[in-house]
């Protein structure tokens, strides 16, 4: 059992959205001097382990100042979910799939937009879209995490106290 609060960001392939979310969250932690106090990761619901980020993710890295150089995809698993206090997905379908697969972990699975004010919506997968769409999606992830950072931290920290299995 770990003592640090932890957040796992999840998307479909763990090659664009969730690595960007992980990198944004890490960047904010680093800027605030808290990176050593947290465990942050990412994974994919339907992926092959070991794949590099999609090429446009490297472009996002350059323009948003994020470090994705060491990232390689990894698949979600019961063991991985058990290691994290909070699981943040990009789409309603991903949340539903994880809750069906891991019903005992349902209280720690949220859609990223559930942390913002307003309607809950999916963060689209821009994998086959033009680079401009990728940039828009990356900026949206950046905005959502930046604006919801305190709430995400609070939720992850609180989960340690509310759940005996973490």
C-alpha cells in the first residue's frame, strides 16, 4: 500500500489523450513543488503495451511544454487500477467499460469533464483527425486539468481515506 495520493489517466490507446493528461498534471505538480508527493500515470482501455505516443503528441509536447519522451503505452488491468486512488477517463464509454470490468472500483472512476462546471462530455479521440484538431484536443485537456487541478487533488487525497482497498 502506498502513502502518496495517486491519479491514473485513461484513454483508448494511451498514445495521445491520457499521456497528455498525465504530463499536464505532472507539470502542474512540478510547478507547485509537489511532484515527489504524488504518483501519476496513464493507461489505455484497448491498447498494446509498449507503443510510442502518436506523432502529433510530440508536436503537442513542443507547444505545451510537456515531456512525453519516456512514454510508452500500457494496458489497463485490475492490478494497475488497484494501485491508484483516482482513475480519470476521457469518455463515458470508457467509464462504463471499466465499471463493468471492475465494479468494485467504480467509486474511483470519473470522466475528466466531471471535474469541471457544466455538462459532462467526452474528450474526442483525434487519432485520425488533422493536426489542428489534435492541438484543440490537447489544449482542452490542458485547460480542464489546469482548471480542475485542486478538485482532482482533493478527490484523489480523499479516496485514500474513503476506500479500504486502496
